[in-house]
């Protein structure tokens, strides 16, 4: 009796421990290894059941993918199609820039990654149900990058409505950007097209082209299907003529019979091509004639998409700028006379120094989803003053006038530029703690979007230990927000009367660090993006002494040699 | 011995409870699904019956939230827009409820109008708010606005840009009945509609007066279902109606806010 009872009990325990049958995944052959790896390495974010609801998910933006709906962003396949195994493998291998998805190349070998792919596919039944392999996007007719192609792409950028979300200059500041949500109703932002190192699926023209044709499933980014193009199926010439006729109708003019016939013809061509595009998208069987109509019409779409891809590529620098260290350190340049104002073209003669930013995750509340990539800085100085130009991209312009409905707080864009209070005694002298100082205090210039022409000076001995301080020297401040970019111009005297203030000397490296707040991304107080310590220097003028010492040394050496020769000669004789 | 029995029993109960709870959660997630027959055969129906009625909202209707028009004011801001997730009219009439037959396997075919479903985006608002689309039929999106829209139906992986130049844009036909799914325009974040892909024509959407009418129903006994985007469905407890040849069945519904 006792034994049966025990067996019964243990069976019951087992029944409880074994997952609910409806959640148990049918794992195809071999993916048990995949499951083990997934449960250990992926489930924290993507959830044990692949629903994108792991314990860390709440803190991530973009959210980890929910695999149960078959919506995959980065694919080499057409709109509405599932990804290929290789697509999934590649994403696991290289990760997704600008998100929390890391690369797994270094920690999982090829076989392991393949097993994970197999397992991930079990979360969505569509992978098993689809008999045909997903249709891949052809890259055969690639139009190589050229200035001409970029120009065509630029017009398409406006025509196709990219500007609505990505903004006029591509900084992700379009008028629709603040309201975008994904298929799960989570907030999502359009890409800043000028920072292609953050593109989730790669920055090559091919990668961008694939995002166009395939769309980014689950996101607000639409797919370029044939019928979404104006006058699809018409040649450029036909399209132009049809547009003239359409304009006439729109203006209330009457068409002649001949014109009416022509318009009807164009309508028919467009409609037939659009219908063929739908047949294709639905995977219907198509007659060779219809298929030809579709393929011919798509050539134009592909062409346009390549031009647009080239244009998007042109918006970013060739590579991510080097960080402002080593030879890229910020060197303030000497100017004689008045320093240039915010809009002065003299600034264009300088390159920016690039200070990358990361989310502040040391102190609560933390920022796990940084929205600002970097601060760019230029500087000039003259005999008495120094001027800085700070610039950073922000997709939304938030001043403290706007109160958040849910939290009642005001989220505002702001920046703080940080220096040590005391000059360093030498290169071995430790700097203050990089996040607003600690035992060693820091001196800050804080600027807020609600007071665009002023700076507040602060001293801080820690992130929650900040004090306003009296004004040092003469400050001049100007700022601007246009097309998703902040420009902040600050001018100050090099020296002040108070010895405790920041004193700037030529050729002395001064530590500098940044905190930036993006109100539109929920940044407030300690929730913000920060940099570590960098430095800048007032570049000394090339010394005039170079005209004196080198000739002098040469002369002396010569004299020495002559003298030596004489001595040797004398000895010999 | 008794203690052990007790323990076992408790464990058993706990286990059962756990299973019950998880099963319940699972169903909860599938709430927005209509019930479709496994197959449907269209044939001519003569002397069919009629089912009609009124759907009402129980309780005090919350005030409709005015939507914030965040862009394209010249076009979109011409008229005030309200969140249509719950539209209650005079006498508590509930608009935009789908009322339909769950288990009909043969009956009339879709009429010509039903086979050409359209959603207009005029003034940056989807009209109608709930659209029935027969399976294997393409939904047409109209854009008479001088602005760019996009049509995003994430559940069926459709996201197509419809610039101001594209006056008519068709959406892929669905081979199988499914939905209702939410339709969004991402460019104008306030725009929302619902679309259901259905296998037979016995689907009605209530009007401002909460009225619905299913006509030419072959005589027989059917399960009558409803679906509302905010108030849910009666999948668990459908109403049984008996339709006689040429007869008329009246069936009203009263829906209330879920707790």
C-alpha cells in the first residue's frame, strides 16, 4: 500500500512538473539541443514559449521578438513571406545593431546556432504548414552606387512618403515618428537613416534594398509591392501622359474622346499589372503572359528601390565616425579676433569630434533603451574666449511645457557638459567619477530645451548630489532644433577671476563628458544617456620658435664637426 | 496514512487547479476570433427566413474619447474624430457589433456588393470601422485624401504604403476565414478599423441604431454569435435560433463591459 501510494504521489508530482500539454512544443528531430540552448541563452528575453516575454523583455526597446506570430523583421524574402533558415541563422550569428540582441558567433558554434534556428521555428506553425520555400528577393539587377542614382533616390524618398516617418533629412524625426507602434502595440521609432551603423539588418545597399522589397514585418515599415507604386505597369512615357490626363480630369477639364480612350487604356494597363502583383503576392498560379506582365512591371519597382537604397546609403558617413580619442581627440582651433556665432559658416571648416553615448544603467531609474547615438563637438578659441558647437540628433523636440498624461511628469530634452572642478595635476591624477562626480566634484553646464538661450552652471558630487553655482565668467548661449538635430553653441572666457572656476590653458588636456536627455524617449533625472570621460585641448599654434632653434642646432653641429676635424687634422700632422 | 492521503489529494487538487488556470489563460488570448463552419457551400435559397434585432450596451456609456490629430491638419483636422472602440448611440444602441451565424454550412452566396468590399480613408478616418470581407476576395482601400496613408494589418503580415497618388489599393485576398484583425495607418496613428475575412454572407455589422439583419437564411436551427472589439464575444454561449421558411426571428443582445 505504502509503495503504491508513493508511486502515485510521485506520478502526481511529475504530472505537475511536466508542462501543460498545450504548451509542450513538438520538437522536430535534433532541436532538443536547440531547446536546451534556447532555454539557457535566449529565453531570458524571448521567453520560454517564444512569446518575446522573458524576464528582461520589459526593459528592452525594441522589444525582443515574439516568435509565435511569424513576423520577422530582417529577411531576404519577399513581403508576407517567412524568413529562410539562413536569415535566422545570420541574425543569431551577427546580432542586431542598435538593439539588445547580441552576436552569438563567439559563444555558439555553427551546429549549435543551426539547432537554435530549428527550435525557434517550432514556435510558429506556419513554418511547418508552408510547403513551398519562402520566395527570396532577387538582387541580380543591382544598380551600383553613383551620384546620379542617389539623386533619383532622393526624389523617390519624398514621392513614396518615407519623409512622413524618417523625416526630411532622414534623422527619424518625421511627423509620424512620435505615434508609431509595432504589431504588439509597443512604441517603436523609425530608423535614423544618417546612422547606418545602427541599422538592424545591415547597412549595405543590398540590406537596405531587402528591407524595402520585403518590408520589416511587425513594424510600421511597409513593403514595396508593385501596386503600391504610382502608375505601376506603365512605362515612364506612358505614365507622364497618363498623369497629364489625370490632371485635366482633376482640374475639371473635359477630355476629348481620343483622350478618354487613351486614359482608359492606361487605366487598364495599370490595373492589369496591379492585379498580377496581387496574384503573385497571394501565390496564385499565373499564366506565362500574366507572369511576364508582372515581371516587366516589377523591373521598374526594383530599379526605383535600388536608387532609393543608394540614396539612403548616401545619408550616412562611409563608416561610423572614430571616437574622440587618440588622434581624433577634440582640438579647439585658434582664431584671431571674434569667434564664429552659431550659424557662421566658419564652423564648416572644422570636422566634428564624435562622442558616443550609452544608457545610464548604474543608478535607478535607468535607461536601457538609449535613443541618442552621440554628441558631436567642434571648437574654436581666441586669446580670451572659447566657443563650442555641440550637436546631437533627437527625433522629437520636447520642452517642459508638455506634461505626460500618465505620469504627470514633464519630459524635456537637455544636455549637461561635464568637466572636473579642479584641473588635473598630471596624467596619473584620477578623474572624478564619470557620472556626475563623487568624492571629487564635477563642474557642469546644463542646457534645457525650455530655456534655449541659457545655461545653468552646476557642481555635482554624485548623480543625486547636484547644486547650482554662481555664474563663472561670461557666457553666451545660442541653440537650434531643426530636422531632428540639436545645435548648441556656447561661448565662455578662457579664464575667470575666481581661481576655483574652470580655467582653460592652451595645450592642456581637459577632461570632458556628457549627459543627454531625450524627453521623447522618457528620459528624466538619472534616466538618460551618458558618455565616459573624454578630453579636449586648446590646440597650440605652431610655435614661431621652429624658425630659430633648428637652424641654430644645425649651425652648432656644423661648427662642432668643423672643430672636430681640425683637432683630428692637428693630431695627424 | 491519513496525512498521506490528504497530501495526495491536495496535490491532486493543486495540479488540477494549475491546469485549469493555464487553460483559461489560453482561451483568453483567443478571444478575438469568430467561429466559422468547417466548410460552406453556396447555393440558391428560396423562401429563406430572416433574423434581425438590436444590440444594446448595458450601463452608462463612457464618453467617447476625442482623438488627437497630430499631423496633416489641413486634411485630417477638418472634422473632429473620436475613438470608435465603443460607439453607443441613442437608447444605448451599440454600433459596430458583428452578428453572425456560427455554424451554417450552406446557404446563399455573397451578393455583388459584398464581393466588392471597400474601406475609405477619407479625412484620415477609416469608413466603415468594421468591414466584412469574403474569403478569396480583395479588399479595396480608397484614398481620396491628398495625403499619404499606409495600410497595416499586422496579423496577416500586410503593410502597404498608399501615397496620395494611389487612389485605390487592393489588399491580398485571404484563402481561409480569419479575423477580425485590426487595420492601422501608421502615418496617422489614430486611424483604426477592423476587418474580418469570412466564408459565408451571414454576417452583419450593427448600424447607429444597433440594428442588424441577416436575410434569406435557409430554414433550420443555428447558433447566433456576436463580436465586439471592446466588449468581446459570445463564443462560449451562443444563442440558438430557429429559422422557419419565410419566417422572421427577432433576437436582441445586450453587451456590457468586461470586468
